[in-house]
């Protein structure tokens, strides 16, 4: 068992990102799609922290700070939009939200 | 020992992330997301970024997943996830999965990111003083912008969730 290198961390990060992307593409429940988006954000933070650790810099770590802040704001606004949508349409299934088509 | 922890947390994180995508119930998906975030926090600890691991647990697991669960239970939607895919989407899925496997296997077999020995590289993430130093010197403007972003997000959420006079709510 070799020591965990940057490659390992980037691989895990890429896997997480890919899983999140597949969730966004495959699921039709808006809430689950949103969770998968969060998963993609976390995957990118993992890559940033790993690069920061293995290069001996601080910038990646500080960026993760900002990503956390933006994610918190994004989730608040997104969930408010979903609740407003549910109030208006009584559904949050993506394939039923097609009122912009024609 | 550290290696074993890395592999355990990595496996745990990826498995629970797959659970987010695979679980039919939104509550289960949120719980899997929580576990996956705990796994990522463990990986942060393995990378010596203790403060970030703590913040990840606090902000994501504490606030965001709780918010998700709150909304999932508030909305109480019916479980009618239709699982059929058209021919075009199916082809796209297969193509995307193939590209993904190719890319990841290339990363594993050939990718060799040029880095120094981690034992020799200083683990800057352990030092909390460095975070504050960076935040108050190099990244001072982004910190201010983040403050405004949070303010605007708060106002936006209030506006979005307020019931306006004359709006045609169904309920």
C-alpha cells in the first residue's frame, strides 16, 4: 500500500465530481439535483485543499473558505426558489416544470 | 495507519456519494450527503487542514444538510420519479460514462502530478494564524465581497419566501 499522493486525492475528487454530475443529469427531483450540485462543489474543494497541501501554498485553503461561503448563500437562495416554485406549481419534478416550453 | 485512514475515508466518501445519486427517497439522499461530507472532512484532516474540516462539518453538515432536510420534510412530495430515458439520453449517458472511465483510468495510469515530498512540504493548513493573515491582507477585498454576497442572499431569500399581496398561490 503506497503512501497517498496528490494523484490519489485528485482521483477521489474527480470521482466525487463525476458522481455529482451524473446525479445532476440523471435525477428528476430538484432537491436531489441540488444536493448533487453541492457534492460537485465539495469535490472541487477537496482538489483545492489537496493541491494546497502538496504544493505548500495557502491560496487553495483560503479559496475553500470562499467556496464554503458561496455555497451557503447559494443553498439558501436555491431552496427559497424551490419552495416558491412548489407553492406556485405543487411539484418540483424537473420533467413537469416545462412551462417555458411554448 | 494514515494510509489506511485515507483509503477508508476515500471509499466511504465515494460510496455514500453514490448513495446520494442512487437513493430513491430524498431524505435518504440527504443523509447520504451528510455521510459523504463527513468523509470529505476526514480527507481534509488527512491533508492537515483541520480548520477547514471543522468548518466543512459546521457549515455543510450542520447548516446546509439541515436546511435540505427541513425543506424535504416541509414539501412532502410524492415519490413519483419516472425512470425512463429516451434513446438520445441513453446514448449520451453511455458516451459520458465511457469518457469518464477513459479519463479516470488515464489519470490513474499515466497522470503523475509533479509535487514534492509531502513529508518535506510544510503543512500550512494547520496554522490558523496563516488563514487570518491571508484573509486580512491578500484576500481582503474578496472577504468584503463575501459579506455583501451574504447580505444580498439574505435579502433575496426574504423576498423570495414572502407571500406577496395578490399573488396567486395555490395553497
